[in-house]
């Protein structure tokens, strides 16, 4: 493979692994039904040639020092994937939210990303406290 193709391939694999990690954390007892529902949501998330993904990190507050770089790395990966043709022919559109180092805010922002912005996946939840706050929202919204 050419160097650029290899780099794009590695980024795609990294993105898919992260996506699998996020989706596996949302699994419930009726996993087959949820997978079918997620496929429907993924195909309708975004507008036409895009797939929306949520990026939810603390961009302010005490945890910002360790989470801003995560947002930057995710945006860089999305940019590189989009420059090499996107994901399955669709561009990835990031929707960025600030959890503000406040765990209830993480739940509110996760709800907004899922219900209003209609994202296919959420990247974030760096701390266990933020993941615990987001979990009921993600489960309620499949």
C-alpha cells in the first residue's frame, strides 16, 4: 500500500475500534434488537453524505487539562479520515459539546447529542464519573 493509503487505513481501524468500544458499552440484554436499531440510526444520522458523531469532553473546568487534547486528537483523526474519502463513502461530521468537568452536565449534553443532534456515536466520558452519568441517558436512547 502507498504510505497515504496505509495511514488512512490505520486511522479507519482506530476509528472503528473506538466506535466498537463505545457501542459495546451500551449493550443490553436485547443486543440483537439494539444492533438493528443502531444500523437504522447510523444510516439516518447526519444529512445525506455525512454521519454525525458526538465529541463530549471537559473543555473547561478542572478536567480540561487532560481532555482538550483528546478532543483535538479525535478532530484530527476525523479530518484525516474525511480527507481520505470518509467512512464508507460518507464524511464524518463532529458535534462538539463541553461537559465542563461537571458530571450532571455530561448527562445533559449526552441527551442533547442523542436526541437533538441525532449523532450515531458519542466519543468522550474520559472519567468513570462522567461515564456513570452518561450511561442511563445512552441506555434510554438506545
